[in-house]
C-alpha cells in the first residue's frame, strides 16, 4: 500500500512538472547560467605560462590554495578569469553584516525595507570591487615572483601591464559572477551564489574519486582506507541530511472563537519551527573565505617575508592545529552571528501577539521573546557543534589534502544543503503551479455556472 501511494504521488509530481512551463524555463535558465560559469573556469589569464603555473600549483595545492581552488571550481588550478570566484562578494557581505550591527545609519537602512536593502546591497558591491582588486593585485605580485622550475617563470612578461590586466580581468570575473548569481536567484531556481559555489564543488567530485581509486590501484592508499573513506562520506551525508531537517517546534496556541451553527468554542494551535541549523552553509563559507585573506596579504611580501610572518603562516597552514582551531572558532562565531541576523525573537513575539497567538505557560510580549531566544540559543549551540564536527572530522582522518579538499566535510555540507534547498524550491514551484491550476478551474466552473443560470432565466 505504501509503495503504491508513493508511486501515485511520484506520477502526480511528474505530470505536474510536465505541465509547469514556467518552472521548466527557470530550470533551463539556471542550467545555462551554470554552464556559462563552468566555461569561464577554463579561460586562462593572459600572460601566464601554463606549464610553469601547473608545476607551481602542484607544489602548493595542499594548503589554502587548494581550498580556494575548491570554491573556484578548479579555476585557480588553471588560473582562469574566474579564479577569485565569488569569495570577495562573500567577504564583503560579512563585513557589511558586521557593520549593520555597529553602525546606526546602516541599521536604520536595514529597517527601511526594500529601499534600504537595495542601498546596502549597493554598498556591498562597491566593497566587493575593493576587496577583489586587493586580492587580484596580490595574486599578480605572487605570480610574478613564482617559478615553475624547468618550465621557467610563471609570468611571461612581468610588469605593470601584466598587473593591471590581471586586476581588471579578475575583478571583472568576480563582478560578472556576482551579477550571474543575482540573475539565477531572480530568474532561475535556488540561490544563485550558493549554486555557483555548489557547481564548482560538484565538478571536482569525479576527479577526487578517480584520484583516490588510482592511488589505491598503485598502492598509495590501502583498499581498507578507501572503503573507510567511502563509508565515512556516506555517514557524513546522512548526518548532514538528519541535522539539516531537524527542528525544534514550539507549540503556539490561539484563543478560542465561536464556530459552527451552534456557536461551539474551538481553539486553534500550530507550531513555530526553529531549525537546528538556522545559519545553513553560511558559517563554513564565511570561515573559509576569511581564512584565505591572510594568505592573500602574505603574497604581497612573498619575497621578503619576515620570520615571524612565515611562522604564523606555517601555523595557519591547512591541516595544522592553529588552522583547525581558528576554523572551528570562526564557524561557531558565524553560526551564532548569522542566526541573530536572520531571526529576531522580538519581532516574532510581536507578530504572535498581534495575531493573538501565545506559547502555553509563557506571557505574551517580552517574556515570549526571551523564551524563544532561550530555546534558539541552545539549539544553535548544538547546530554550531554539528557544523564544526562535520567540517573538521574529514580533515583529521583524510591525510591526502587533495582528496579531503573535495570529499571533506565542508564540500559535502555545501553540496547536500544546496541540493536540499533547491529541491525544496522546485517543490514549492510545483505546488504553486498546482494551486494556480485549481484556481483557474474553479473560476472557469464558476463562470459556466453563472452562464447556465442566466440562460435558465
């Protein structure tokens, strides 16, 4: 019986999808935009010696450069025009959200509704240009000082022309991706920025799996370790799905009202769902992008770096205790910070009081806001621990950095979470299409009924 019901539901969804022309257009637009992004990750920067850069990248792919290559979808490995990816925009968003908590003017803009949000987004774009130019110039300086051994220098013709062309190209690539992400959000399905990062990560999965199997074949990895890695990946995916769907539901009671012909008093109740991980994939992305900033700053003085800076960068190297401790601290911080940004207990309590709702045993108003904040803080502790555990665990067990970069907890978390969010949006579009069809049918029947009654008259 259960399988028959599931098959019937699947057939209904398929028939609804076949009739949802608007949804299919959105899906095709999203797919086309992501294909444009993937095509751009293969267009190299002008003035680069590919062989020399490939030799240089292979020597440093296990550190933060490999992490940046993960989010850039392999564009860093090929030093493509999208090498900076969308990371400067994410860093700018972090700074602007922090500033809205400090600056009264920005906080006032945030409360001004749609107009204020557009103004803050414009400031974020300006800051994105500044950060992207800073990082692009650092990459240009670093490339000029790099050599690929027997392949020669990475930059064919060093100088200001190369630096300026690199800055213009990389900043233009970042701004194009920012615009492309906004177009996907508005005209496609899902969050455009998340989907761009998701497509870059997923593109590296087949190569990482092939590399792992090849190392197992040549004896570099034992078959037991490969099986353990695959089992751990499946377990992490299951853990992510479980925690991303986990909710703490607060019972909301509404006052009794007279219903029915006899005036029977009935009370209504519902639930206020509080997600265990309200921040989603934002904390790992924010933490990873901030950890890339020290490496960019150090590239300015790659030739004449002092000993203390070299020691600090060695401590913050990927897989080092300092890196893991800072990574976990940033994840926990952004889990609480972003939860506070997207969910305001006081506003929720005011809305409940406005519509007559209350939590049983809790006085409406300030006490309700305090109770919601109390519950939200404690489930956010669990959510932050879950995020830190998922992101750090694979890096402790996967000694091969190239494999752990693409099959690690951060990449799996982003891939699974974005997939779940996108599927949920597709289902909401299908549901809206079904409701629209029912409304149109009811209007058509109503029109026929009126016409028939007029004819009888």
